[in-house]
């Protein structure tokens, strides 16, 4: 359902899913305030991609918040001592358990900051591209987690006490990658602007063999369209 001139905070990482979520929010008529995080991840090319995506889709504002999750470590994305797994790390080509690319409490931290910005902006809506299909091992991508966070948001803020209701939108949470890509293409998303790789080069070139790259490749193959990803080899 379309809205008019309502503000929404949209988490835009620079990847395929968040680019699609931004397109969905724009289609619904929101003025989109995009939020990205420089949290100590292995590469900054996804931050460059997040700005490209926000600008290409006509977001109202793009903000980068600096954090340092390297201080606590515990993830292959923030700790150089932990290797990023590739598609050969499990028999079916993908991790079956919670992978080492899980960043402890990342979505809770990100959503909390998004909630704070929404409160400042006078916005009631937050969009995030979590997905419980391709990344079912991530505990902070489950529907019950989102429901719990939304409940907390409507208890822990001045705005909620004064009568505003916050909604956390997860339009991709139950979609397979090919369905996400199909939806994005319908909305005109340029996936060539995005970076999904866990260990992309400084120029944003994808490795082609980490779990994220493999899932992305399979998605484009299933849709039957050319993969616009720029690979290192």
C-alpha cells in the first residue's frame, strides 16, 4: 500500500538484498533515509556501494554511522584471524550451522541506531533486508526476532510513550534469492551497483566462492538473467 510523504529509515548495506528493500520502500511512497554502518568490516567497498545504491534510487538522505565491532571480534567479517569460509566448507556447498560470518548482535545494534534516528526524524517505519531463507542460521534474521525487536521499540522510546507506533518492515524475510532478484528487477534495481561478497577487493570485485557469492550466483542463474557482478577472476 502506497503512502505519501512519510519518512522511513532504510538499512542499506550495499548488498543485493538491501538494494531491493530500498526499492520496495521507495515504491511504497516513503521518503527514504538510508543508513549504513562502518563497523570494522573487512572491506569498505560495500560502503561505497551503499552510497551508489542510495543515490541511484533517489533516497532523501544517506548517513554512515561509525562503529568498531572489531573491538569484540567473534566474526570472520570483523576479525582477520578468522578465515572467511567458502562454498566448499560443507557438503552441500553452504554452511549448515550458524556460520563464522555471523556478527554477534549486529542486527540488534544496527536496528537500535536506526530506531534512534527514526525517533529523531519523526519516522515510524524502519526497513531491513533480513532473510530467513538463505541465511536461516543467523538468529537475528528470524521473524520472531523482528517481532520481539518491534515490541521493544514500542516500549523503550519516548515517541512510543507519546503515542507513535514503530513498524519494522522485512519484505524479503521469506523470499528465496531468485524471488528477491525478480522483485528488484521489476522495480528497476541496478544490481551492478551492489557488492555482496564477504571479501570483496577494494574496488568491489567479488571473490566468487564465499557463501554470499555462491547464493547470489545461484539466484541470477535461477532467474535466467545475466549476473552483473564484477568478479576478481
